[in-house]
C-alpha cells in the first residue's frame, strides 16, 4: 500500500475524533476522543517514518504514547475528583471557569 | 495480501473510532477504542514498526484501557442530556469534521512530497525493531526520553493528589480508608 493511504486514513481518524469532541458531553468520552486524535497523529508519524526510511519518527510515536498516558491519568483523576464532589459529569454544566 | 490486511485493519480502526463517538454507554465506547487500538497496531506492523505496534498493544490496549474500564465502572455510565448550548450543534459538528478531513487531505496530498505515492524505500530487516528504537532512544533522543519519564512521574503524582480523598472535603463521603500519608500533599479544599 502506498503511504498516502495511511495519511488519508489518519486524517479521517483525526476528523472522527474532532467530531466526537464536538458532539459528546461526557468528559470521559471526550478523553477517549482525544485518544483517537493522538492515535491518528501517531499513525501519520509512523507512516512518514516509513516514507523517509528512518526510525526517528517511531521514537516520536513512542513519546506521543507517553504524553497520551499522562493526559489520561490526569484526566481520569479529574473525573474521579469531579465525581467525588457530586458535580454533574457534563462538560456543559461544568462551566464555572468560563469567563 | 498486504492490501487485504490494510483494508481490514483500516475498517477496524474506523469502525472503532465511530463506535467510540456513537455509543451511548461509555463502557462500550472504551471497548470500541480497544478494537481501534488493535487495528492500529496491525497498521503499524504493516508499516514495519514492530516496537510501536507492541507498545501500542501492551501499553495502550493493556494498561491505559484497564484504567479507563476501572474509572467507568467507578463513575458509572449515566445518560447525556439532550440540551444543546449552541443551537444546531449536532448538525454543525459533522460539517466541521468533514471540512477538517478535506482540508487535511488536501494539505497532505497536495504537498510536493513525491514519496507519498510510493511504499517507501527498501529498509533493512531490523527497521523498527526494539533494538533499533532502543538505540535511537538511548543515543540520539536521550534527553526527550528522560524528560518523558519525569513527565510520567509528575502525572502519576498529580493524579494521586487530584483523586485522593480529602480529610474534610466538602461532599466527600467519610471513610476509614482515607489515606493519611497524603495529608501533607493534598491541597486545602
């Protein structure tokens, strides 16, 4: 398969993640959609790494995985803290910090 | 053969992604994301990057998704309200997503990268295996590697501080399991 197929698939997955963030209200599903977008980026990185024939893009992908794990841990910690305070788990209700 | 594997994995990845945003129950969304991650690992294998594929399965589909499943089981599903703060948000959002997809595709495919229409150069048998990635990480990218390990440590400490029970927090259920060793670290409520 040519590299462009992977790139088109990656942009399709990224657009799906954006769509999920726009239409869903639950912070947990929004975190999952962030994962989708990060993974789309990972796919593009690995595809470009194969295109150049150089392994450095794969190192980038591994670092992106680390960043994604950190984001998940902090995000899920926030969700647990919100749940403990009996606040609604809905991003439209959690708008106190909005100016 | 390669095309068959690619299309099966691509359909799995796309179907998983659509499942994540379409499922009502967050638990099913997590399961759909696991399907998506396994399909992406197959795509990584097609791109001859074995280490990234293995890390994807072990770290993502293994560890991170277990964390998600635990939190979903703890917090529970719960339906989403149909209230829209922006009128017509559910109609505008797909249009924006399609526009973003078209824009990204034009930006990448319309670039002058001639190598996009090839399969990439011939690579040696060791391309993307753990030895090659490990050598790159420890020789060329040592500083990002160490920085990411510090970031992981910070995230773990931050998550403990965020999710730990507070001593006299408002709305918290008092529990005898309250971890006393975190009292010094937890911010005042």
